[in-house]
C-alpha cells in the first residue's frame, strides 16, 4: 500500500534521470554541447527521496491519529518511539537513504493509536472532571474580570530523595479522565492547540510545588493537594455549558 507509493516515486525518479541522460546524449551527438549541457542539472535524487518519504510519513501519522482516535477526537502518538527497520524511529530509518517499510510502520501506528484510545466514554470523563472540580457548587468557580479559576482535586506525595512531588496513585485515573474531558471540550470549542497540549500533558510527571504549566488560553498551577486551573472567562463559561450538556450535571449560572 504505502510501500507501493514510495517505490513508484523512486521508479519515477530513475525513469526521469534516464530520460534526461538520453537528452544529453542526443545533445552531444548533434554537436550542441558546449562548455556545459543545456539540460538543467538533475536534482539530488537521494535528498528528494528523503523529503518525499518524510512528507508521506508525516501525513500517515496525521491520518492514523484522525482515523483511530476516540470520542471523535484525534489521538496523539509519539512516533519517535516506534521502531522501524531496526532503527529507533521512522525519521532515522528515512535518513539512511533506503526506502523504509511504510506498510509495517502503518500497522505499528495503528496499534499505538488503538492502545492510546482505550479511554472511558465521554460522559464518564466529563463527570470525573465535574467531581474533581467540585462543579455544581456555587463557590466552585472564582470569577474575575477576564479569567476564571477552578481547583482540580489532585493530591500528591513526595518523590523519595528529592524536592519534587508527584500525583498520588489513587488520583491518577481521575486526573487523567479530567484532562481528557478538558481536551474534548477544547476540541469542541475550536481550541485545537489547547486540546493537543492537554492530551500530551503527562500528569504523572514529577513537579515542584507550586509549578505552573502554561497552555494556550489556560494555565495549570500544581500545588500539593490540588491543581489550580486558570482559563479565560469566555472559555470557562463555555466549559460550564459543556459539562452540563455532556455530563448531565446541572450547574449554577455564571456570576462575577
């Protein structure tokens, strides 16, 4: 499938090179080749082939993310961790100059995407988010002129031998679902960059309290017992409507 495509490109390159060489031979036979041939220099076939393979690989990654995503959302897979043809990843395989096995790469991409998309239903994610944020309670959201602040329940524990902390094991699944729900909301709200950042954020990574994580239109500050989520006011209002609609949770009206 994909191997046939890059092989066809390679064959087209060789046919083109043979055709241009034939033109140069005819040029010489007619006595028209002077200091240099009138035929323009041939492009670096190996470099062109690498560029073509990189473009195709990038499109395959995007297609796999969209095709095998979950809950209507693309899934983010780190292709640099997928070995190809004995190399660490697809980019290193392409750099060797040999045609990579893109069919096998596609199968590995699919498997990686399907592993990442083993996620709970959207309603369950949204309900986990609402519980963690305490939504439904009048004081859950602190409103400001242009922003809103919410507290995400995220107890942490010290990392042995250092000043860092990490999310406590019992809270990891709830926080994961909450971040996925926030990503689903951001995608639906047209904030694709924010959705992508939230899906890639490693909630299990160690942090030093208070540690601020900055995303487009949203910040997360990690404290010992909770994370503070600060987002633009209009986005916060849209988030409350999203939770009410997707999670079936009645919420109080937005108030300054």
